[in-house]
């Protein structure tokens, strides 16, 4: 059996033209394997094709071409098993307004054929912090509660793979932390494979072991988060001078910029220029240092470098 939770090969999707819009080629041949037990991030700008991939995994959108294997089951040959292995928290909440959270979770469990004796409705309500809203109409839930409820719905059949499409969009910080704590726990304690999309790159940087970046329906790159961060060979040393000073001349390999607060930002490539050399340049320019800090490239820089040129 394969070590991958998901295997995607040559995945293509063209949405058919409608009266109002032309046909759209949303996925142009994606190859992607997602290892079991990982927390995997799917990143990309608006319209890149992330939700299309996720909705194909969920069986909500039909692919135009390619092969999708979920937990060892080919989606076309074993649709039932491949669907049972995955739970999806969709980007667009689609709630039945007159159902209660408890009622909806029970219906969902029924749809997946989970026998009454094996249902975990109370446990899930507890996990998503909706125990006291268990009997409320869905339409009376706040936006954040609805998103939590969707997470609960994705979990009723105890899937091996949990997919979260923009789970924290429009969610407050406290709730976001709670959501991520839960997701981490599912990953660590149950070994659940987690796949997520997010527009908060710090969040991806913090949560994900590996990341794939999609743009215009193509896979731009896929790497461990650490490797991605290491790819941008750039560091900045920010010096606050003891007394105001004009922008100095610096040797090749270092660039300098004055900042509004009077500090000087020296940017260099750590693989070519040492911090020692930067400090030597600072001293040579006669700058006395009142304070110093360094700034490293973050996922946002990597992301922009990879997606903005296209
Ligand atoms: N049902 C649909 N019918 C026609 N075109 C669609 C449909 N769903 C998505 N698209 C188009 O396919 C492309 C990819 O959309 P998708 O929703 O997969 O992007 P995304 O990466 O999830 O973006 P976002 O970050 O905004 O959620 C977009 O150009 C979008 O307009
Ligand atoms: Mg989307």
C-alpha cells in the first residue's frame, strides 16, 4: 500500500461555458502526492484552482481528466471507499437553516452509513465548542459558529484525511487558535492527514510540514516549508545608529536603505555575504550602533516571488 494519503496525476478541469461566461480551464494538469500523516498546505492567489482541486477530491466537482487516488482507492473505480476516507470542510458554508447542529451531524452520519452505536455526535459538538448550541437552528449561528459546525460535519465519519478550505477566513483570533489547536490534535493524536488552504501565510508557515503553491491552474512548486523558506537567500540587518547619519556607501553584495524611523536596513545574501562582512561595512562607514536586529524572508516573500511574475 502506498505511503501517500492522496495521489493526483494529470488532473485537469475545464468548467463549461454558460450563457454568461466562457469556458474556464481551472486546472491544467496537476501532479501532486500528499504523504500520510502530514499537515499539507495548498496555497495560491484567488482563482488559482485550490477549491477546484478540493472539490474534486470531495466528489463535488467532476474532473475533466486525470487520476485521483484517495487513501489507496481510485476515485473512479472505488468511489465509495475513496469518499469515506476524506472529510471536507468547504469554503462556502452551505447550511440547512432549519436544522440544528445536532440534527445535521446525525443526518450527515447517516449519509455516511455510520451506525447509531458508533456515532460521536456529542464528542464532536464538544470538540467544536457548540455543545450549548446543539439544539439551535443553524440560521441562528454566527459566522464563526457556522465554520466550526462545518468542521464538525467533516468529522462525523472519522475520515483518515481532513481537508479544510479557508477554515479561518473571517474568523476571530481566539477561534482561529482554537481551530488550529483542534486540527493539530487530530493530526498528532489520531495521525489524521490534514490538507488546508489559507490566505494567511503566517498560518501556513506555522502549521504546514509541506506546501504546494498553485497559480493559474498549474503547480508552481511543492516543498517542505523549511526548504521553501530557505530558497530565498535574503536577510536584512537593521541598524539603529547612535546618531542620525546619511545613507552610507557599501561594498558589492550588500544593499542599504534608510527607513522612516531613522534606521538603516542592510540587505544581503547569507550564502554569499557573512553577517561579519555587513558589520565590517557598518563600522567602515563610521556608524555607531545603538541597536540591531535581523529580518529573514518569510513565506509571504517566497509566495510573492513565485506568483507575482506571472
Ligand atoms: N462552478 C464554476 N463554474 C465556472 N468557473 C468556475 C467555477 N468554480 C470556479 N471557477 C473558476 O475556476 C477558477 C479557479 O477557481 P477556484 O475556486 O478553484 O480558485 P481558488 O484557488 O479556490 O480561489 P480562492 O482563493 O479565491 O478561493 C477561477 O477562475 C474560477 O472563476
Ligand atoms: Mg477557494
